[in-house]
C-alpha cells in the first residue's frame, strides 16, 4: 500500500529493452535507499514495481507487458525523472489517501493555468474512468494523492476533463513542474470511490430489471 505522498524524484539512468519487457535502473535519493532490499515495492509515477537489483544507489526494476501498456513508464527515456514512494509501513501517517499502486490508465494533460503561488492542471481521462471522478474527490496522478478541484465536460466533445491545484511544495517535490500539455500521467482511482460508484450502478441496474 502507498499513501500518495511522493517522497521525491529519481532519474532513469539505464534502460534495457526486450520483447514486451523492459528493465530500468533508477538513481535513488540516498534517503530512499535506507533499508531497501530486493523484493521491496516502490511506486514509480504511482505504479508499484518490485526491486530486482541494488548496486549502491542504482536500483533496478522490471516492467512487464501490462505495465508498459497501461502506464506512462514505457515512454521514459534515460535522463527522465519519476515520482517515487516507498511502500507504506505499519504505523506510517497516511497524509494522502490509501493507494494500491495499480494504475488504471493514463490521463492527458490538456491545459496549464499558472498563478503566482500555485498551478492548475487540467486533464482528460479515459472515458471509462470518468464516472469515478467528482468535484473534491480524491485521485492518484503519477503517484501523488490529489484533490479534484472541478469536473466539467471536455472541449470539442471530448468527454470529460478535471483539474487539480498544486502548491509550490508539490511542484518542488514531484515531476509535475515539468509536465506540459500533451504529456500522459498515470491515473489511479480512489478505491473507495470506485466501490461506491460500482455498487450504486449495480443496485440501480437491478431495480430497472
């Protein structure tokens, strides 16, 4: 489990490609290497990956076909940075909301509104996930637990769009400061919201039948 509080960013220093498979190596911040062991879980842009090798601060991870298909990790190149969070431990403070590290799809960044002390980012999610997004609801974007500011119809008939507001601390700690329109971010729906929506849909469908 993860808390959605990004602990820092890490640079991709090596990428090894294979058929429907990829291994990448990150240069982790020293503080995040403490106690790290092979087999541990680390979220990369919100996607839970398993440590497969450790060489000092160079830490390797394997990405399977499904991870490459569903997330933005297959788009990474050497020199890119990712949001990092170590798996939560019993007793840790849950400062965001509980997240599984199971990315459900990607959302496209379509607009950036800059203000003196914050930044508003607008995203268009896959239509199949739009029903889980609500004003002031929770969402996981590239592993960061964020509150949705507003949900509205998309432009030019393109489904739905939603926004999040980022304070300077979030921009300094994550990769969001470098995101530009056209970028894809990993999207994880709040599991409680998903359960409630699907339960209500099921009950309503049974009543109609």
